[in-house]
C-alpha cells in the first residue's frame, strides 16, 4: 500500500459503501455525509450507482489524506 493513494475504482467496496452494505463508523465526516446523500439520491432516482461511484472516487482522490483511516479499515489493502 502506498501512502496517500486510494483503492482502484473497480473494487466492489466502493458500491458497498454507497449502497450501505458496508457498515462503518466513519472518521471522516464529509465521507460519511456524502455516502449517505448518495444513498438518498440513488433511491430517489437522481443518480445511478455508477455515477455515485465516479463522484465519490473523485472526491476521495482529491482528499486522499483525509480518508486514509477509513479506507484502511474498509478496504484493508490495495
């Protein structure tokens, strides 16, 4: 694992974070609120899961330092 990187977008955990399958006590508040909002947006039909994954991946790429602790618990290694 390289410091300050995030897991590949192809990993299934991305979708599981968004659809709520992965139950995790988020350390990063923005990550927590974004995934929750995406769940609501998908349920209401505003966005599709693929678009949500793209948006979340982009956000986490930009702030990779801030999400490291959560990602080490969710993804373990990458």
